[in-house]
């Protein structure tokens, strides 16, 4: 039986192993954004008693839910800290950032 090969590898003069390594490298870079977002939030709000950070990513939007023991520190005066955090995350990801407090969800 013959071995499987990709036509792209034959046309470009690279081996299949090199093509697979490039594809793996691309896949490994994708989840890093969620990790970077989580690390940024944990670093900025470490003093707020974080218990859980939930990140949901869509094509054009990121939803971040922060569960904390001290929500006043996260929200800030008149929501200024939340707005600043949204702007920072928007600069990092270039997507619109949305967040919702667990109490605000309709049951």
C-alpha cells in the first residue's frame, strides 16, 4: 500500500512532517489568547478575591464573567474600573468585550 501525502507538500518541496509541524504550531497559538486574558485579569484583580473567571469567545465578541468576593473593587466608582478593564481587553483582543454579573441574569 502506498503512503498518504499532501499535494501541497510535494508542490512546495517540503516534507509532510514539516507541514504537520507548521499546522500544529498554528493550532497551539490559538488558545493562548484565553490564557493571556485570564492572566491579565488575575494580575490586575488579585486583591479582589477572585473565585472564577469564565471566558466565552465568539467570532466578533468576547464575554467575560468574573466571580469575586469583593465586587465593589472590580466595578469601581460609577463603573470606571469595569470600563477601564473592557478597554484593556479590547486592546489585547481587538474584539468587543461584554461582561455580565451573575445576579443580573434572568432566572
